[in-house]
């Protein structure tokens, strides 16, 4: 009744192939954007920003990134945490000013000191660096498939975390081995550092989320995305019909790593502010993002958002109910969270392998006919 | 003999012993993979769960004490008795069999004919579930596991080698026991799969599900059986690792190392698991010994994975694995 497509007529091809062909969907999308940009910044407070909104936005980027690789291109990766670490450390180096040593003409090492780069461009550059690293670790995917590849990506996870622990240049030789985000701003408003206002940090992340989600949506429904999906469905068959597996797989790794790297950079600079690599970007993070896309829906941009929201909200909710409501100890709540998450993964894989996104699709189908199902 | 060479030999020996422990975990993976084509990520957590349960039963802990105390406001922790190790192992084994049945009944039955990668992710969920469950049941603190295995330096080897080379080798008794037990376990598994009716049925299922079904082998039974055997292997591995480094969460991460072991050895080969384990064990110890100081140490964290990664690029099916044939 409310959600319907009657009366929506496409008169041009452009109209027919737009992202939201149904008018109601389109208005809902504009409405969500309007609320996100025009309402939430005015009512946001510290708790909501740090407990819910910032992690949701940042994980949504990471989940979209992993979804491109796993959901669209079919290459399971357990190295997300490692790639997020690359993004975080690259961002740190760019925003604090990087020393680069290059071989000069006379064979001497010459030191070039880059000036500190604006945080906005630091994040993007960090994404590019991560894309390059992802490309390197994606090379074996041409020979290795399925869960062999999943295990091979563990190499990236463990190697990268180890690297950022040992290579003191990456954390500017600080004694603690941590990296701390200095105060940086965009257009005069602080977005990182302890004094940043929650609304500024929120808007900064939101801009990235909207831009990247838009890019991802358009990549995946274009020829690049169709190539990825062909590889996912059956790589040999895809090769026979003329999809270049080298190009398709490596582009998926690069694009996915770019997203994950941006997420890592934001996670460090805007959300956490201080990072110890093993703790923040360990193997648990890789699984967390993987769970987001399984629960949210493999091969769906909306699913990435739904999964991220679910996995961010679940611990908050459980903590409020179990610790706040029933007065149980926090470690018990954490264990119960493990059980629930594990059980949910299994349940979703059994009952609804396409995740929350599929439930959403079904709900829309039902709503089109509601309340007169015949 | 020069000091360095002797030292390298000692490192190699220790690496071999560590490799045996990796191989123990890897065995469980291979068993399940051969019988059902499922790559069971939860094997490591099963080892942790088995070890936790064993300690819990031996110490007479009240299961779910933490939860009970939180819900009812009581203060129960221990029954106040101690169960002998042998009896506790039997109880733990029974629990692992129940777990195997539950996994089959609640999870695998519903996922028949799904893609391998979906099953793999389901076992990741299973691993999470089991981890939380184990922690709630027995508490998450680090526990000491002592089932009466000898531990510490083997003085006899130390003395003999000192007299022979002027340098005493440090070999842990526990590692030697582990080697013996691993050898026994593999022998037992081979005998089981070659000479018993169930073992032959298991191999038949591994060969071809449908053909096995058509000659009257119950797939459900075989899967419960194989998960139980894997549970048993996990229990043995859990005892060994637990005695070595305490029963704690990191046990499930150490078990992750079994994955590169498998990739080296090939997923379908029991000898492959052993050889892969030894290669990884020796490789990472020697690498740390030779290049660790130059690279800043702790290379053991990633060496196994990178080695497996590089190896797979040249031989995707592993050392002993069956050739992967893909058709459209």
C-alpha cells in the first residue's frame, strides 16, 4: 500500500538503469541522507558518537570493502585486520609528516621530509597505500582458491601486525610502540585528537561513507562488478567467456583494500585516537568484519551497512541489558556475546545465507502487496 | 663441533618436537576434511574446550558457576572433590562425543550440499560459539593442567650430549612424551581406518558420499563418528598444549598454526599432516634462530603462514594432497 511501484514509468534508459528505480526507494534514500546530514549532527552527543555512530560508519566502510572481495568476487579474506592496520599506520605517517629516504644521483641516501598532509588527503592516501599492499597479497589468489586462499590471507594478517610492532619507523620511534593521532582539522574544524567535537568527527566519517558507498554501488553494478561476480560464480567458466581472471581478482583486491585501508585510517585517527596494533587490528577484527558481511548479506552494499549496524549494536545492547539491567559481571556478558554471535552466524548460514539484506528484500516484496496479498 | 652448529642442532630438534604438537592439531582437521569435505576451523577451539573441560572436571569445578552465581546471587565454585585424571579424560571424551552429535544434528545436517566455503564459515561461527560456551562453563582464567605427564629438561640427554660434545642439549620431557603419543595416535588411527568395519566405512565415505550411501553406510553415523574421533584428537592435543603452556584462550590461536601445516602437507593426507607439522616446526625455529635477531624477533608469529603461502603458489595441493581437478 505504502510501498509500491504502480505509476512509476521509465521513459528513458537512464531512468530505467538508475540505482533506485522505484520512486519510493529513491525518496527513502534521500530521506536517510537528509537525516544523516542535517538532523543527527545537531542532536549527537559523545556517547552516541563513540559507542554507536562512529564505529558503525567506519565498520560499514570496512564491510563494504570486504564485501567487494568476498561477496562480489568470491575471494574469502581473513586479512582485514592487517589491511586496516596498514591504513591506520599509513594515515599516521602522512598526517605527521613522513621522512622518505631516496637514492640520490651520487649514490647517497637523501632524506626528503614530506610536510604533514591534511587529514582528509591523508586518509585517501592511506587507502591508496593499502590498495597497493592488498594488491601484493592478492597475487597468490591467481593460483590459490577457496579456503586455501583464506588461510593464505592469514599470512597477511600476522605478518603485517608483526611488521608494525617491529618496524619503529612506522610509529615514529615512540617508546610505547603506540601511535597517537595528533589534533588535525578540516576547514578549520577539528576532527581528530581529544578536543574534536563529536559532530565534526561524525560528519567527517559520514562524507567518506557516502562517497565510498556510492562508488562501491556503481562499481558493482557496472562491467567491473559483473566481471567480479562471474569470477565468484565460477572462475574457470568466467575465464572461458573472456573475463581476465588476473585483472578481475587483482582489481577486487585493490578496491577492497582501498576501502579497508580508509576504514583503518578513520578507525585510528577519528575513532580511537591511539592504537596499539596487536590489540586494535588483530585477527579478531578480521573475523568481526567477516561476520558483518555474513550476517548482513554477502554481495550486497545494503547488507554491509546492516551487518555493521548489527555487530556494532549487539554488544552495546547486550551490555546494557546484561550489565546495566541485570547487574551481571562484564566478562560474563562478553562470553554470552561470543555465544550469541557464533550461534547467529550458524543460524544465518543455515536459514538465510544471504543475510539481513535478503530479509529486507523479502520484506519489501511483502510490503508491495500489503495489506491485500492477492 | 662448533658451538653454533650444535646450537642449531638443538634448535632443530626442538623444532621437530614443536612440529609434532602442530601435527596433532592438524590431524583432527584432516580427519574431518577427508570424511566430510568440511574444513573445520573449530578444531583448535575444540582442543581448548576439551582441555578446559578436563581441568574443570579434575578440579571438581561447578559447570556454569559464573552464570549461576550471577543469576541466583549464590557463591558456588567447586564441588570440593578431585577426580583422577583417567576418569576425567573419560568424562571429557563423553562430552566431546555429545558435542560431535550436537554439531551434526543442529548444524551439519542442515548444510548438506552447501559450498565448502559456506561450511567453512559455519565452522568459524561454531568456533566462536564453543569458545564463549567453554568460557561460561568453566571460567576464562588461565588454568594449570597436570595429568601427571613428566615435564622439564631431560637430564639424561643433557648429560649424555654434554659428555659427547661438551654441550648439553635442552630437550623437554613433555615434548618427547608428545612425540611418543603422537606416534601412538597415528598408528591407532591407521589401524582403525584399515582394519575395523567403521574405519572402512569412514574411508568409503571419504571416497564418495553417494556410493557409500548406496551400499548402506549411514552418513549421519559416520559424521558423528568422525567428529568424535576429531574430538578425541583435539582432547589429546589439548592435553599436550595445556600441559605445555597452560589452558588459556591463546591455545585456540596456537591451533591456527595447524592451518599452514595442513596447506603444506595437503588437506587429505595424514602423513602430510605429520610431515607438514615437522617442516613448519623446524622451519620457524630455525628461521627465528638464524634471522630472528636481524629482523627484531617474534618471527614465529607469521613465518608458518608466509612459508605456506609461498609454497602454495608453486604447488597448490600441498605436498601429499590429491591433485585438484576443476571442471566447468
